[in-house]
C-alpha cells in the first residue's frame, strides 16, 4: 500500500503582536491580504493565548493579567520562489517580530481519504 505523494514547498511563519499596525490596519491582516493578493496557495492566522518575545514581557489571556497584545502567527505555504516574492513585498511593513522560513512537504487530500 502506498501513501499520498508529497510536494516540496516552504512555510513562512510570521509572529507579531496583536496590536501591531500598518496604516491603522492590523499588521497580521495586512500580511494575510498581501499573500492572498499575490495568489499564494494558502495562509492562516492563529491567535495565541500566551507568549513572550523580544521585550521578554509575557502576554496572556489569563483573567488576572489579561493582555491586549497577544501573539499572532501567520502561516503561509507555497513554492519557495513564491515565498521569495512575498517576503520582498513585505519589506515596507518594518515587521518587529519573528519571521521563519522552513521547507515542508505538502500532501493534498481530496476529501475521499486519498491524497494526491
């Protein structure tokens, strides 16, 4: 029995603060919309419930120390050359957060339980 065949791709992960802005718009939303406008294969935004970054301050959803600047992670997956183009288009955002690129294998499932 053989499994689904994977396709080489890259995942771009950008972690910023929930309160980070670009021209009065949420920075994570601007990044997502640029990825969509560029036609990248897929992107998701995840809101963290606890974390800390360069300033070493813990942000949390716990009620006694409720934060308004929780971590937000944007994950974008596509071919490496498409990720290159997107990264270049994000330069003007002056992102103050963590940006990670890593190779991944993409396996497409068609809903019938079989992959391609």
